[in-house]
C-alpha cells in the first residue's frame, strides 16, 4: 500500500476565514459610519425645518398685523396708543415706547408676541381719527414699525420688523 502524503496545495491554512472576517468587519464599520452620517443629516434637516417654521410664523403675524391695521378696526386704538406712548431721556429727547398688539395669526405651534412703535415725531399734533373718509383738507403721514418675536425654544426664534406709514387727516 502506498502512503499518500498531503501535498502543500491540498492543505487548508484557514486564510479564507481570516480574509472573510476582515471583509465583514470593514463592511460593518462602513455601515455604522453611514448610519451615523444619516442621523446627523436627519438632525440638520429637522433643525432647518424648525427654523423655517418659526420664521414663517413671525412673517405671517407681521402680514396679519399689517392687514389688520389697514382695516380701521381695533388696530386704530393700538396705533393711537403707540403714538401717545413715549418718554423722555435725560437729555429731554422723546423716545417712543412699544405697545403690545393682540396676536392675530395662529403661530404654527410657536409663541408669538407683537408690538408696535410710533417712529414719527411724538411732539406733533396727534389726531385720534385714522379714518381717511373725513372732509379734512390736510393729511400727515405717520410712521410705525411692527416688531414680532416668534420662538419655539431658545434655539429657534425669529425677530422680524415691518415699517409702514399711514396717512392721517389733520383737523
């Protein structure tokens, strides 16, 4: 009987196992890195959406306040109060004080606060009538600014301003 000796090419050395484990580890490592990258991108998109949401809420409130001020309703009282709310500094200069305006829009889950400031000269004659349908022969332009602050949290807030003027009859 002939004794067969194993040839060097017939011996199994286990190198396939080592190579497959290294490849499996590399693929697992790449999968973990891509999952972490995806979660960071998801957080970035979420933050961007919240930032846009709070911006749009503030803009919507400003537009609603402006529309309301043109309808000569309750906004007239707020505008008149803004024209008459001022103080003086130590040098005797007049400083207009902000007056809180009622919230009009829903705010899309954000906290909204709006104030109006009279930016004209508070020492001029102030007429209570804002309605342009009077028979007055003279009109003066009055300047105001709406300031709206919207926030979801300390990280997501938006402060926006809108200046506008109204033509007011002088009696």
